[in-house]
């Protein structure tokens, strides 16, 4: 009699989100769109229409742009 083989346990990889919480309306509706030709990132809320643009580099990801946006929003420097 042989012993039983142990089952391989797979741990799912965590992924970064692509839709974020809006600091103005509180809904999960913020979307980040990169514009390669102008090297800018546009951030738009699908619910309340809050929007802004940021200059980007090749290495910046969506979460980085969202963090810059929330910092700017909470310091009251964004267009509402």
C-alpha cells in the first residue's frame, strides 16, 4: 500500500483594480484612460462626471494616477 498524494494548492494571484472609488460621490466608477500620443492620463467618474488629466511617463500605472488624483482632490485643487 502506498500513501496518498497530496493535492497541490493553488494560490490565486492578486491583481490591481481597474475601476476605483470616486472621492466625490463614493461610487466605484472612476476609470483611468491613457492617451499615448499626448503622454497624458485622463481620469473620469462615470457617475458624477468628475474629471481631470495628468502628465504621465511609460512606467506609471493606473493605480499611480488614481493616487495622484485623490491627493489633488483632497487638497481642493481639482475642478469639481
